[in-house]
C-alpha cells in the first residue's frame, strides 16, 4: 500500500498552540510521525540573563500560562538551593496551596480538551465549567486568574487571608463530588471506553527509556513524583501518589481525575494548617552568593527542572530550564506508531503536551549572520549525509543496507 | 458598507491565531466560549478556518518563524476583517520586550490592527468589552 502524508498544523482548529505534525499513513495505519516545533520560541533563557533574580521569577512565570506557578516554584527552589535558604512554615503551606490549585485547573483543562478531541464537547463544557470556580478562587487569593506572582526568593509575596477558608471548602467539596460523578459517567459510557481503553499504550519499559515523567509515566506504572521524592515545600503535607498500570489513554485520564481529588485533599490539609500556623511569610534574602543551584518541582505535566548559576551579582549568569513536555512529547514514537489515524490525535494529546514550555531552543546563524530557517533536525541529518558520503561510496551505511532488504 | 456592518454586528465569527504567546491569553479566549462566560449568546462564535472569520484574534509576540504565517492568514481572510491584538504581548512585547525572536510587537508592524486589548492576560470581561467597543465603532 502506498504511503500518504497528512500535514497537521501549524494553525489548525484542533490545536490550540501552533505546532506542526507530519503524519505518514499507510491506509488507516500511522507509520511515522514527524514533529516540527519552534513556533513558540521566545528566548527566555537569554532574557533571564538580563534580569535580576526577582525579575526572573516573573519572566519564568510567562513561560507557560497553564503551569504558571510551576516554573517560578522550580526557579525559586534553584535560587534558594545556592545559599540553602530556609523558608518559613506558613510560606510552605501557601506555596503548596497555590501549586495544587494550579494542578486542579490544569488537569480539568486537559480533561475538557481530551473530550473535545474525541468529539465529546459536552465533557469539555462541563470540565471547564468546574474549572471556573477554581480560577475565581485563585483570583481571590492571589489577585489574578492565572499569573499569580506569589513566589519570592525566601518565601511568598502575599499572605493568605484566613477569612477565605469558609469560601474555599465548599468549592472543594463540590469539585470532589463532581469528579466522582464524572469518573462514574466515563466508566459507564461504552462508547467512551472503547474509544480510550487500550489505545496508544505506552509500556513501562518505553516510559523509562523515553524518560517520561508526570502523569504520563505514572499511568504506565512508573512510580515517580517529585512532590514525594524530593520535597522542598511538600514535606508539610501528605501526598498520595497515584499510579495505574496499563499506560493507555484511559489510564492517563484516570490518573488525572484521581489527582484532582488528591489535590483537593492536599488543599484541605493546608486550610486546616493555616488556622494554626501563623508567622512570617518570607525570609528576606539580601544577596545571592556565587554558585550553582538546582530546582525541581512536580508540575501538572511532570517534573520541571531549573538550573541557575550565579556569580555573586544580582543577575543569573546562566538559567537553564527543562520542561516536562520536553521528555514526554517524544513518547509518541512508542505509543502512536501502528495505531489507526483516528486514534493518533488523542494519543498525541494524552501526554498533555505544552509547546510553550518546551520551545526554548536556540536559533542557528550561519557565518554571514543570516538566520537559518531550516530546522535543526534537517541540518543535522544533512550533516550525517555529508559525512557518510566520505565513508561509503554510495552513501548507504551497512546498517541501512540490512533494513533495506 | 453600512448594511454589511449592520449584519456583522449581530453575529461575528472569530478565528484565533496563537503567535508565540505564553498560552494564557489563548486559554482565556477558550474560556470565553465555555459556560462561565458563554459568548455564543451574543452571536460570537469561534470558527475553524480564517476564511470564514470576521475577526482575527492574535496573541503573543509574533516570533520570526510565525510572522510570515500570520501575514498569510491575514491575506487569506475575506475582507473586511477586523484584527484584534489580545494581551500586552501584542502591544509592546510585555516581559519579552528584549527577546531576540520578536518580529512583531507591536503587532501592527506586521498586519493592520483595529483594536488592542491590554492585560497579561486580559480578563475575559475585558475581552468582551474590547470586542463590544470595536463593534461600536462600526456605523
Ligand atoms: S500578554 Fe501576558 S498572558 Fe498574554 S500571551 Fe503575553 S505574556 Fe502571556
């Protein structure tokens, strides 16, 4: 059967961010997928070198609008790691509270979009309806619906208003009830089940080989969670890590729904603690000494990693960011190949890819200072081709000859 | 023109293009069509192709890679099309002002713009207000 190429994107009604997929199909079956990114690149790491440490926090917040507290969380962890700064207990609870509110709204967003992708717009509308009260709570607590600007080096920027506790509790109760209902509805629906169960399976070995993390890895039975493994503020609460075994799209959805419920429990622990734990919310840090720091945080999509090197001035010398989607997106190579085209999209979406987070790679300039528009992938392949010609007369390596037969 | 404007006021179809934003403005735009705000009651609808659109919403700082595409999108749209820049990014680049990959901030370096809605991200109410004000200028 002849191969056919289906381009998807960069501006496609299904995709909310601009990205480009080149899907090769044989009949109905997907045989290969190539991805082109770079549409969202804004050059954070370079800008960060021109900002002070505190300004960097606001900058990394704008890496991604959905996990807009995960990046600052990891960033302040990295800066605090340089000088081993301790943060006050109340600040820890506030950080956890904001982080978990964000996790809830991010997972609800995914549940909704997943419904949209498989043609269940009702699910989309429902999920986003329940997301709205969470955003309003965030606005009440922090002053903004999405970019919270709460993290500071040594603590948090704003105190939590204890009089909000009676308002938050009913919303969490409602959400928990609705999530149980949603999980029941999904479980009872045979159409939804046949659409998601056994689709796009990522085995545990593949999850480890591709360095998957976050819900993508946990749905495949790989038990990792930075909140439990390397806590920097989360040691004050109990975190139950949710792991399922099958690795298909259904399990990824289950993990996320259960995590929403678990996040509600964590927030309730925080609310209980706020009544008892009073005191300062920030340890003033006057200056950052020369050195290197590493910060990790479990974002809704997986582990986000920040590295900061300081030379004793008020600016970072190097600020490196690794977003979870960077290692999660390539898992489609293991889960998408060989499945029908109709299932490919939901499998691609099941890792909850975030291109805004991932795209911080650098542009390549040639010797005359012109920007090379071709993708890096193409460049590197051409280079291999060139080198290969020097070694083999016909440009085909022995390894490729084996596969040609 | 006036008949066209009279009709278009009743039902505007919107196409949304994300040109290197931080994603937040896009999410807030999607929020508008969900039950919390439900702008479909005003006849505003998100469509899948720019060829059906009356309004083009653009978010983000428009990097060098997307700039030609945004121009192409604008050329493909049936005229008259109203362009609205959402977020501070399209106005001055917000926090990415010094970015080396910023081709279009302000956005009217690339395509003509009818309205800007400031905010990082603008609140959904602000977006509705901006669109309503834009419609108010139509005679
Ligand atoms: S204006 Fe702010 S929220 Fe909107 S895309 Fe730009 S940085 Fe993100």
